[in-house]
């Protein structure tokens, strides 16, 4: 299973609020040859680390593609750029954020890019809670924990709220 995290906390000049922008990003993924097989509900989460930025809208999608992990990550960055994302510094507000969380059961070798599974996915409620919805039985290839088990182990300070 291929898993992609989606997030945004700024309005887009063409697509509008983050949720609509993320819907447009899902469509852009499909148009680029990445089949979206499922998606979690939309979640609302505070910026990490805490800041004065607007809250984020997040989801996780399961996908299928013939692209390699590196090519898929490049495609995600290409779509972000097409939506106007410019990377200045870490953890800044953004119109679109697409992260490759997992590519089947691959585990990256040291120094390999992209790093799979995503190195911080198990720590963040805004990833784990939507992941547990879309793929509750998916198992982290390093820890062996299912998405549902990771959700149960989240730090209580980590929160994300369903929007629906």
C-alpha cells in the first residue's frame, strides 16, 4: 500500500480554503497517474511546532502508481510547486503539503532517498489518526505496529480533530 499525507493551512488564490485546495490536489494526483484508492476524513490540527499560524487541514490517502518511490516523491513536489508552494524554511505555513508516508512495505537503506517509511509518521496525530481510518491494518515496516496500534500509543498532547 502506498500512503500519502495531505495538509494545508493557507488559502489558495484559485482553489480557496485548505480543504478545497486539498481536494484539488487529490484530483491533480489522479490526473498525473496516481490512482487514489481511499481517503480518510479531513482532520483539523494545530501547527507543529506550536506557532501563530492558522490550523491545518489534514488527511491521508491510499494510492497506487507505477512510479518508483523517488519518482512519486518528485511528482508530489511537482504538484506542490504547481499549487504555488515555495519552501523557505521548515514548518512554515503552506498552501499545500504532500508527504510520501509509505510505499508498500519498503524500508529505506541508510542514506537512501526518499526515507521510507516517513521518519516521523508515528509521532504525529495529524498523520496517525487519518492513517488509522484509511488503513487501520497497515503495519509500519520498522516497528511492526498497525496504524490502529500507533494511534493508541500517541502522546496525549498530540491531537487532531475530525472536521466531519
